[in-house]
C-alpha cells in the first residue's frame, strides 16, 4: 500500500513528495486509525529509537510522536535545547552526525528551517520537521485527513485559511493543497500575504494538480468553502509584533457570522491548535457543532505514525 520510495526519506516541507506518495501516506493514516479503534497492538518500532529535539514548546506534536512511537515498542527520547549542545557548543552538523549514529530517526521543532534541513543533510537517518518558522508539514497531513473524513475525499474540495497568511501553517497548507488538487484560498490583509517565492512554486504545482490557489483580503471569498481554517495571530517567536498583528487581523476572526458567509451549513471549522479563543476564533465556533479541531488533533497521532512507518 505504501510507496517504497518513502523508505529512508525525511519530511521537511512536502515540496519534494509526489501526490501519489502523499496519498499513500493518507491511506496508511486511515489504516492506522482503524487499527487503533479496533484496539490492535503492534510492535513495528520494536528495537528502534527516535530523538525528539524541541527548541519551542509543544503539546500535540510531542505527544503524537512519543505515543505513536512508544506504543509500537519504540523508544522516544525528548531532548530540549536547554539540555543538548545543538548549535550552542556544537555545530548542527556534528549533532546530526552523532544523533544519526544512535537513533533511527530525528524529529526537530524550532525556529529556523535551515536547522532542520542541516539535520537532514548530515544525520543519515530520516528527519521530520515538527514545525519551524517556515513550515509545519506533519500538521497539514492531519488537516487533509480530517477534510477527507468529512467529505469523503480531498480532491476538488475548497479550503479557506483566514488569518496570518505568511505563517508556517498557511504556507504548508498551500504547498500540500497545490500538490493534491485541493482548492486553497488564503484570506489575509495584504501585509501578511505569503511570500512570492512560495506562491510561484505552488502555482506551478497547482497547474499540474488542478488546484486553484488564491490570495485575497476579501472575507466574502469564504462563500462555498468546505472548510474554514485559522491559526493564532502571533506564532511562537513573534511575540514582539503582537500589537501590530492585532491591528492587522482584528477584522479576520472566524466567528459565527463568518461561518454563515459560506452559505453552507456543512462547512467545517479547522484549527491546528493551540487556539486563542476570542482572537482568531470565537469560542462559539471552535466549541460548536461545525468544529472538527479535536478530530484534527487526534489525527496528528495517526498521520505521524503513518509517516514514521512509511519512512523507517
Ligand atoms: N498543532 C501543533 O503543532 O500543536 P503543538 O504546538 O501543541 O505541538
Ligand atoms: N503558527 C503557530 C502554529 C502552532 C502549532 C506557531 O508557529 O506558533
């Protein structure tokens, strides 16, 4: 079922994966979730170890990696950068070389995309990007899985991201939707548009997949959307620009009035979490009947297990 081409691969952005490879990961995620619901126990990571490096905090990503790996017999090791020598007293390259001799795979969450890319270049084992300032690839596989669970498939569906259009989650959604043929609209003030370089890459991918990728400041463009998605207005590491973000994004809250602008009652609400209720989303939406944020959080674990099964 899983593409043999995935073995040994790192996951840094999705841009180097084919649509077929990504679809095989989605199929494996569904299979893994079904096994989990049946209460099946497997030991597919027995004798393996996973390094989990965190420069930033995490609830879902850390717990998804640790539980998915550990319950299959593997040994996850949490390494906060307050404890290890990553880039402080030892270069990223040397840390990568050493961890690659001791672990079967490495997860990295932190600030710079260049760090996770350097780890992948020197470790000699699969490296998974658990979020950088630029991309959050493991998140968006769970998002597409959740979209599929609600609408039967992802192809040709309409996903609207409302909020900080240049953040890691918006950029990753754009890349994955462009690959998979999901129509993707970013609704954001012009000052927060995704960067031109990524837009150009995604336009090329979209031409091949049939996805329509749109960037607009106009909230009316939620009309007809299958899913509205938002994320925090101030990402980790950006606390200094909080006031400016509040000013730019104040009108872009996903609330009941915006959900109604879709003109549909079956539009779902997605959020990668953690959420600041009352800022990017109103409590009535995230805790209401159209929200799938909690399924989406659970799906982080199933998709992350599938990614590790396919690549290890
Ligand atoms: N969505 C997500 O990555 O959550 P954490 O920051 O809790 O890992
Ligand atoms: N954009 C958010 C995502 C958190 C999962 C951040 O980087 O803080």
